[in-house]
C-alpha cells in the first residue's frame, strides 16, 4: 500500500466528518502552493535527489546475473565485463551520467545505443573500453590490462571497417573514434588524442563536412565538446571548420550589456562589445535551460547545439585579446561553464591549460569595484565546479579575501544573477561553498 494512503469513514449520512474533510484537503493539496526556489521547494528537490541516488544504488545492487543474460550482445563478453557494463548503463539511465544537460535537452537516443550493442561488435568493445576507462579514471589509476584489451579490440575494429569499401559511412565508426579522442584527452595522452581528432575530422569530411554536422546536431555537440576539452587541455586553437567568427548576438532577446559597465568592471573598452555579446548569449542560454528544467520540457537539440557552437567559437577566438584582468577572468569563467555540460563521476576532467590560466588570472586580478568582486567570486566558484578542488590552499585564501561570510541562499542568488545552470551547478556549488565556509576559520585564525 502506498505510504500515506488513508481511509476516510463516513458516518451513515454519506458525508465525512469535518475532521476527515480537513484531512482530505491536506492530502489533496500536498505539494501544491510551493513557490519555485522557495525553501520548501528546495527541500523537496533535495529529497527527490536523495531518493534518486538511493534508487540508483538499488538498481545496481539488486540486478542479479540472470537478468543480464537476457541482453544479447553482438559479441561474447565475460561476466565481469557484463556486470561493469550494466553498472554504467544503469547509472546513466537514472542520472544522465556524462551529459547532465540531457535532463532538459534532447541529445541522446538510447534506442541507437541498444541496437548497436546487439548488432555491432565494435560498439560493444568501445563501450566496454569506455566503461573500464571511466572506472580507472575514477580510481586515479593508469589504464588496467582489461581496459587496454578493449582499447586494442576497438582499434582493430576501426582499422578493419575503414579498410572496407565505404566503411566510413557506418554511424558506429564516428562514435568509436569520438570516444577514442575523448579518452585520450581524459588520460592526458595528447598525442593519441590529436591523432584521433584528425581521424575524426577526416571522417566528417567524407560524410559531407559541415552539412553532415548540421544535419546531426547531437553528433556535432559531442564533437565540439571533445574539441573544447582538447583546446582547454593544450591551449591550441580548434581544428574543426575554422570559418570566420560572427560576433552578432545569437539570441534575438540577448542584447549586449551597457558599454558603461566596462568602467565598473575595469574592462578594456576595445574588447568589451565582443565579450559582452557572448556573455549575454551564454546567460540567455543558461536561463533557457533553467526554464526547461523547471517545467520538465525539452529544448531542441539543434537550437542548443547552434547556440553552443556560436558561444564556444567566440570564446576561443577571444584568446589573447583581453590582456588579463577581469575581462580574461570572465572569458575563462564562461569556458568553465561550457566544460560542466559534461562530467565524470566523482572526478573532474584535468583541462590543464584552463586550470593554469584560471589560477594565474584569479591570483593577479584585483577586485577594485563591487561589480568586479561579484564577477571574480562567480569565476572562482565556477572554477571549483569545473576544475579545482575547494581544499586547495590558494583557493581558501582567495575565498576569504573576496567573499564575506554569508549563507548559501545569498550566494546562490548572486550566482543566478550571472550565469548559473541549476541542474548542473547547484549541487557541486553548494558543496564547494560549504567546504570553503568551514575552512574560513582556519584561514583567518590559523588554527
């Protein structure tokens, strides 16, 4: 019987008592009249997240081996690999493991993946490689023997298919090479990542180039996500279709911020129009994602990808134009936002170049105005969500310098005035804030 299910008795006249009517009204109104973002709403959302986490654990722990026998893979795999694969698939199904924006953007087609697992041995191998590699990455260890075994099988598959007539037309080939490129970046094997990115570029050219990407926005998003990781790990420029960048706002409702704001933030007026335009577009996109998440609706994948492409290409094109200071902090903070649309379980992507530039810029930029202090606080918190750990000593000292003691609700409200995607940033942002506030006394008093 469902929890909270109550029987109401009538007194023979066909009507319940006044006390029971109050009870009925209480049950029928449960969960209503709760204002979005109120304390009660946030408590209910927290309970829902905790219930989801419990469900994920139960899905994994309760799945008996006999259930897994029902899955018909395209090639034979052992029980250990089967269990590992099922674990990742189960978690992904309940939490959008790798792409948290999938909660409100139609990026993923689960039917394709299930079909490929049952029809394509190469896709089984790359999925098993990904599963084992993620597990290695989470445990801060080098790729294991099993991981390398599936890597070799994946490479053999790619070479075999590409030697066939028109083998490049297989959809799984694109997915396999994308995965190989991203895993190379994840493990900081940048030579391998570079080779796979070049191979991926060649495959896309054979499939129709830019027109192919425009017709397949889900693939386009994931390719650009790989390229972003590559650029932020190496500091190099993008390699996919470096056409002239348009500096026009992408969204009609996204107008550049007032030019007078550059004085408040101490930003070079020459770079402000470009920086302001991309800032307002990313803010507009974040607000759209938040609205879709609140209402349980899905944003069109093509619109999302076109917006991300416009924003990402402009941010990368601005590299070297801002000459440090608050403008460069804003640019790096926005790149950090883009990286958070992809996540790894329990560990952050390295992104060595981004991390180096963020630290150098944050430590050398002064908060000369209330506006610049607000921006620097946002960049610092977003940096922790994306690449840093809150327990790093330089972060604790900078936090105490920038941020006055306050409650999370006040900090969250300030972040939402800038760029903040609730379904991605709320949980890690809150965790970082709480940890930094707990360490404040140690930093201030030295104990």
